[in-house]
């Protein structure tokens, strides 16, 4: 027995959304792989000029901008899915709640390989999003706007809490688990790190989740106004947003660094604008990509990014599995022994390979493997993974 509602067909997907997802998952790979440099006993690191350049590039173009962009696009996808299910006369709340439970399961599996899993946060906030799925575009704009405005104050307040916890990533006792070569001990290390570094730390548990939720609501808003399908119509607004966000990012960045330089950090106990810098930078990058796409630039490159964006979940988990076997004790165990440029370059190399694999895979199959499993489990129906050839289509029609 099959359900009467189905997911959005691949041919009807909005290309720019997948392109942005592809760009974001590149940044996530760079950020995650770079973090392995800091999993180990504390020691002085002398970076080469190349490493310093790459670190600066990552800081301004990828760090935190990638996961905030992915979170915004999660909110956009949430709205499409809710509308699709509701239009078929089904209950979107029960459907999406079940889908988020499945995502919790994927998050748990991913935690076996990576200590900084974000899928659990998406699953949790996705359930919270259900409380707002009937909101109008105006209401979504007001709520997300208020959340963005209060973020610097919330961050300053949350950072004031001191929670005693072991430094998992640098504590020799816990690092034994990481380097042991035993899968269960490695899994335990990742779970402990997620708990101590994310769940109980106010800076992440409070501030980061407010940032994520604001991004999700804004993504929901963009779907409400059909933004990504009306890029040409919104081109002037996008251009203004591009320049405004750039000026905002530069202004906040300069002020932020001056405060640190002159050791006036006491202001951060009241007002901490770090995420304003992150969000303005993310918007600048996203609007820049949207303009390039709408102007017909970089078509070949964007076609690969679009293919990669259609398999975001598969690539994210695959990147973490590969990293586990490269850096931890269950694999090569090179950990924090390599220079920064190695982690950065490895992430880009793996991502490029994934883009080519995506192109090949989607020429033969309808979905990425993990997307297919998640989709089929969500709808409780096995969808065809392999693409149907024209010959098969003709045979079906004649019968």
C-alpha cells in the first residue's frame, strides 16, 4: 500500500537552493577537517605563511557562515515539505515530527564518527518550527528580526555562565579513547565531546540555537515569498542587500578587532556582536552567489555545486566517516600532527571528488543514498532509487 503524497520531484527543485547547499557543505567540510588540528594535547603550533593565509580565508568566508547558511536552507526546505504534505490533505505536524525523529537517528549514527554533529540540533529545532508553521510572512519577519537583534545581548549573557567541564578534546584521559583504535571507545569519546562541548555549554546551547532558529525562520520566510524562484524580480533588492551586508560585515569586523586590540573586551560582557558579523558575512556571500547565478555566470561550476547540494546529507556524513578513518585511532591516527594547510586542502580535495561523484550518481539515480533512505522512511514508502530509462517508461505506458 502506498501513500497518496510524495516528495518534490528532483526536476522541480530550485537550482540556486542546491547550489547554495553545495557551497555550504564545502565550508562545513573545511571547518570540520580544520578542527582535527585542535583535537589533541595542547602544544604550540607554528603556522606557515600558506597556513596563515588559508586560516584567514576560512575565517572570513566559511567559518560559521556555512552552517548558518545550511540552517537557513533547512528552514526553506521545511516550508516546502510542510506545504507539499498539507496540500495532499495530510497532517504536516505528525509527518514532520516523524521525519525529525528519523533525523535524530541519523544524528546518533553520525556521532559515531564526528564529535560536532549538527543534525541533532536541526532535528530538535525542526520540532520547535512546527509551532510556527502557520505563521504569515510578516510574523516570521518580525520574530526572526527580533531574534537577530537580541543575539549580541544573549551571547554576552550566556558567556557569563561558567560551567565546569573537562576539556575533552585536550584531556589526556579522554584522548586515550580517541586514539585507542577501539570503535566503541571512539564512539564514547564523540558522545562525551558533544555533551560537554555543545549540550551543556551556554554559549552553544543557548546562543547558537537562537541563531539557528532565527535562520530557520528566515528561510521559512524566503519560501513564503517564493524568493529563490523570483531572483530576477528581486535583483535590485539583492544588490542592495549585497552591499549593505558587506558594509555591515566590514564595520562590525573592524570594530570587533579594535576592541580586542585595545583590550576593551569588557564590552563583550554586555554586547557581543560576533554572530552579527557571521550573519552579515553569510548574507553577503549568499546574495553574491544568487547574483552570479541569476546573471548566468559560472554555469559549469554551478552545475556541479547543484549536484553536490542535492546530496548534502550523504556528503556530510561521508565526510565525517572519511575523517574518522583518516585522523582517529580507528584509522590512520594522524590526528593533530599535520599543518593547517593539510586539513584545509584535504577538505577541498574530498569535496571536489564528491562533486564528480554527485554528477555521476545523479545521472543514474534519483536521490543520494542517505537522502533516499531518509525520504523513504519519512513517507513509509520505497521510492525508486534507480532512474527509469525512456525504454522502461514506454514499456510501462504500453502495458
